[in-house]
C-alpha cells in the first residue's frame, strides 16, 4: 500500500453509518499510519420509502457500496453486518468482523415505560417482521395487548414518533444507539429471551476486493475471532432457513465463559409469523467452533432441526 495515499472508505450517509465508519476509519489509521477519507454513498434502501420486507430487506443497503468497491471508487467499505446478504459475492472478501457491540433490541417508550408496563392497546413501532413476531408472541403468552406498527426512517425519525405521541414506543437496536452515544434514551433493554436479534446484529463488516491482498491483510487485524464464528453460525442458520424468503428470523450465538475462559457457544434461533401466533424456537450448545467451517455446520444443523419442527410451514405468505 502506498503510504502517502489516503484510503477511501465507502459508507452510507446516515448518522449511524457515518459514526460506525468513523470508528473503523480511526482504527485503520492507527493500524496502517494511513489517512482514511470517508466516501458517502447513497443506497437504494436509503431512498426507497417502501417497507424493508417488501423491497427485499438484506442487500438494499449494501449493493451500491459493493458496486463502488468493484469499480475501484473506494478501497474498502463498512456495513452493518445484519444488512449483508448471506452469500458472499465473487471478487469481494469479508476482511474483518470487529468485536461486536450489544446485540440486544431496546425499547424507547413514552413516560419511561418498560415493555411490560405498556398500557393495553399500546402502539409499538418497528420496521422488522422479526421483532413483530417475537413481541406479539410474548404479549400473547403474557396477557399483554399491543399493536405493532410498521415504520421506516432513521433513528431520529423513529424516536420522533414517540415524542410526537403518534406511537407509545419504538424498538431499535442497542448497538446503533450506543455508537451514537444515545443509550440514555432507552427505557427498556429487551432480554434475548423475549426477542432474539437479527443474525449479525451489533456487528460490523469490513469488506474489500479479494485482489487487494495487502489491504485485506491489514484490515484483518481488526477481526475478532469470537465475533466472527458467532455471526458465521447465525448467518448460516439464516441462509438455511431463508430460502429467498423474508420471513422473520432471529438468531444469536452466545459465548459462554467460565471466568475469563470461553468454554462453549450456545446458538439460538427463532422463526415465526408476524402476528406471533406461531413460533419455532430452538437452541444448541457445544464447543466454540475453531473455524468458520465448524460455525457454518453448527448453524445449518440447528436450522435443519427447526425445519423439522415446522419452521418450513412458517416461511410462506403469513410470515411476510
């Protein structure tokens, strides 16, 4: 790599994307001694007003960045890993998955309410069918009555619905609020026993072209091996369940430690209908995968068990 030439980092224009990319840019500066300039790129997901499930969900925030990489307009790109399609395109490499932020979902509600304190008929906004399915299922099983309302927009827009009184609460990812320094606005951190996050939620993906081996090797210094195997297992489960469908799928691989020593990994997965009437939720625990291949196998095995328990029947129109 030419020492005097700034590296160009492709990023979406949102406040959150810029904050995430800024953190990575600073880490790369420290690693390489090179300047890093942010190149703002508008994606289809940023301009479309349709619900994410209708326009394909994963990929809509990624394609324009990947195209810029292939054309040589940027040297590397930073994505929210949960936005990446599960298939890695030819010619690009996932050079680093840095240490994960908090993967949980959180509630921001009026009057400082927690989820279980919401009044009967409370309107809860989220753009995620996955969140709708699990929140509705929990509400049904615990005698709560809520209405999940599909919303789009950035963090400010979504929280604004609560401040204006249009919604009683919204559900967002903890990681985004943490990275923006806004975790103080959270009124309830939702346990993963209530809502499993999206596969890869809270993790970042640093991507570059496969033929830029020197840059890929430098970026690999940012990789966290535990985060890498965890999100690999989660995404393998998603790939096996998804089959081209935008069904609500949640997954989380927890690393279980004994003191300072990581002993095992527990992978949990869920798929269901958005009204919460049907869920298939299973888990498996075993040794921490020593390679991406082992993590892939773990995700596929749990997905196969879920399909055998009826998940396939929830992947159709009712789950969309």
